[in-house]
C-alpha cells in the first residue's frame, strides 16, 4: 500500500480523512444491518481508505523514530571540540606542528 498518495498526505489531510472515516462509521451504524451492493462497495472503499491512512501513519511514525537525536555525551563532545577549534590561533597551530602534530 506504499504509494505516492501515502507520501503526499499531510497532517491536516490525515485529520480530514480520519474525520470523514469516523463520520462514515457513525452513519453506517445508524443504518439498518441490511446492505445493498452499492452500500457494500462504499463500505469496502472506506475500509481500504482507512488502511491507506493507517499505513501512512505507520510510515510517519517510523520516520520519526529513525531521526535520532544526539545524546548528552555526544553534545558535550561536540561542544568541547568546537571550543578547542575556536581557541586555535596561528601560534597554537605552529606549536602543534613543532610537536609533530602535522605529518
């Protein structure tokens, strides 16, 4: 069920689709239990649409889960490296080179 339609859905679109599906469910509950062929096909179409929405929501959750935020230790290490780089001036670089920092 992974289609371009799934990927094009925005949160507002999903909210509208979910609201429409809920309204259809309420309307179908109010009807009698007898279905004609047209009602059955409409219900089947709504069911398939709901499956597409569910699949889209699953993919969006997976994308959010894949986006890993850095840990506290990683942020502190990066911050320390940036502090070190900001302190490097030409004299310090020359001292490092004299100590064998440059090969």
